[in-house]
């Protein structure tokens, strides 16, 4: 239960950081407030319990809490199915999820049933077993390291004793990517913070499924507010500035030496 509460806290802080960014300060971390929870149902010796928000902080909202609860249940359902970091989960959230599933068995009979109820109606549910822990464990493993860049917008910024960290919400794939920044990037972060879009260049670490686990930042560049990519570009997976403006078929022909 403690691990589950930590997971809810991590998801809420990250969700809040999307709309209410932390200030960059030269000392200490500004920790966003998070929702306090209470039991609405708990029996002595029982394995059934019901959680509900007790107090939602000003920095958050009931809508964000609802999204966090959906992210939690749907994330565990995804973790049972495949070895990847669930949508809207950070790497830290995946680690808390591993702790939740650590003591569970390998079948539903000794697993955990999660259900999200709204007005006595189940709107999301998941069966969580040891399989979720193994999948999450595989998902957070670093497999490939390359140099490159990702575009999106910044959030979840903290500065602890000069150890600068942030989160990039990528505009392709909607990944929440942890950023590790050096002291020399403090001014770049200040300048880029007010912009809707940035391009982050650095050492990119990916897991076996190609999800970005983290980026060690070399450079942060503010970009124009509106993306220059069309829906066709996004679906094809090609950046015009990487292909010289060529389309997917033309670019592949060049790579194959056919053009």
C-alpha cells in the first residue's frame, strides 16, 4: 500500500508539472504539494481496501487526480501485457510500480485486482501479478545509448545542490523523458522555460523497445511555438530537417542507394 501511495504521488507530481512548472532556484528542491488519501473501506485482516482523495492541493485539481487514477490502473494493465514503460509513467513511476508488484504471485489468485469506480461504476480495472514487476524491470533497463535529440516541452524541473533535473514531454510518442543537466545548463533552462517547445540534444539512453529512459543533456534550444511537422510527417516518422525535405519513399530510396 505504501508503494502504491508513492506511485500515486509520483504520477500526480509529474502531471501537475505539466501545467504548473516548478521555479528554477539555486538551492534546494521545491517539492510540489500532493493529494492526501484516506481509506473509505478497510477491514481488519481483510485484503480489500478502497482509497479516495481526502485533500487535493491548490497546485493540483480533481481533474488531475482523476487522470492520475486512470494512469495508475491503465498503467498496471499495460505492464501486465508487455515489457514497456506505460504511457504517462516516468521511469521513477515504473520503479514504484515494481515495488507494488514485488510481493504478488504469478497468477490472478495470488495477485491484486485494481478497479477505479466512479459513482459505483467500474471505469477501469486491472489484474496485477508478478508478471507486471518483471515487465517493468525489463522496461527500465538501459539497452542502447546514442547521441541525438528529442523535441517537446519542459516540466518537472528541480535543482538540488546544483543537480539539475527536468522532464521533457516529447511531441512524438508522448514520452515523459527524464533529463539530467549540468550546472552550465541553468541559464539555458531559464531561457527555455517559458517556451512551448524545445529541442533537447544529448546522450540518449533507450530500453529494448526503443523508449527513452533518460537523456544526459548537451544543449537545449527553444523552438517556434507551432510544430513544423504535418500529420503525414508524424505518421511517417520522418523529420523534414533530417531528410532534406524528402518524403518517406524518396528518403528510403536514397538510403538504399536507389536514387
